[in-house]
C-alpha cells in the first residue's frame, strides 16, 4: 500500500488498580489492540468481547468502548492508534469492531518493535513506523477485510465542534433547537454534517452516549435504576428501561446481573 498513515501512539499496557480507568470512550482514529497475557474483555455498547492471550481487536473511529481486566490475571496488551485508515468487511462495508487472532505469535514481535521504535523516536522513525503499520495491518486484514482511507482532517470543524459539545453535555436535557442556538448553526445543517461525518444523527448519538454511560454505572456502581436514569439524562425510569431493553436486548437490572457475573468470572480466572 502506498498511502501514508499517521501513527498516533504505540504502547504496552498492563492492568493496575491505581492506573486503570474503565470508562466508555472513543477515538477519532482507528485503534488496534492485541492481548499478550492475562484475561479481560472489551466492552462495547451492545456486547462484550473476551480478551485472552493472542486475541486482538480493531476498533474503528468513533466507536464507544472500554477495557476491563481480571484482578487475578491482570490483562496485558499492546495497542496502537492510527489515523487515515478505517476497516471494512470485504463486500459488506464498514464495521465497528473486528476480531483477529495471533495464534502463531507472528504479530507480537512486530508490535514490540513498533512500541520500541515509537518510544525511541530515532532518525527517520516516521518512515520506519509507517512501514511497520502497513505491514501489521496487511497481515491482520488480508483476505478478510479491506482498509479504507479515513482522514480525520476531512471532518468539518462544525461537525467536530458539535460532537465535542455532545460528549461534554449528553447527560443534560437538549433538543436540536437548543443545539442550534448554543452553537449558532442551523439545525438542519447540524443534522446533515453530523450524519455525513459520523454516520448518525446528533440526537441518536446522544442516546448512544447515555446508554453507554448507563451501562458503565450499572456495572461499576450500586446506584438504583432510577438514579442511573436521572444521572444519564433520561426523562423517567420507565422510559430509560424501555429504551435500554430495546437497544441492548435486556432490562437494566438483568444487564447489571450479567455484568456482575462476568466481572466475578474475570476475577476468578
């Protein structure tokens, strides 16, 4: 491949109680993760993906996610972020998250070299790192996915401004008219540029952020369902439960039980 990618970071991480904050987040670039030891899982808005040694995930831009680790077997992984690339399934279009495996240990040495090269920042590191990213992504995706150009610089400033505002205020009551007045941008223009840039409408995105935060609170706190509905900006507990079950597939209380079982299983592994 002859296009140039921008490596955002390359690092090796290990779970630690004092330095691990499992909160739902997203990136404007693609993130590639490979578990190298321990046990954990990747939490998405609608499902979890187990992470064990040799398991990897590719997370496309603007996909909400977070990682959880077993306390008994701390999760270790290597991860890098790369701009100007987006993964798509061959013949089926873009995907949110793709899973891959490194059962034969071919990728781990390359990723270690990438992490080392990024940390050292020696002469011509940018050239070396671009070649490494191309090699790693080609090995992961060949015969299964295709890599599409996705330059974050092409996102209109107004669309990014709106997304930043929604990320900071999604728990608050808001309407399209409110957003239009606050940002001084026509509401129909807001809908169009946001949809073109992020594949969703502003209000649907707000709903997704609220659900993601609710899932995090259900999993990590003892707040009641009603308290969580209020904290995350839903008009009532009944409306929250209705939307949650419709989008996630189970009621909030059931999700909490399943999440606690999963966390307990992780702690015992």
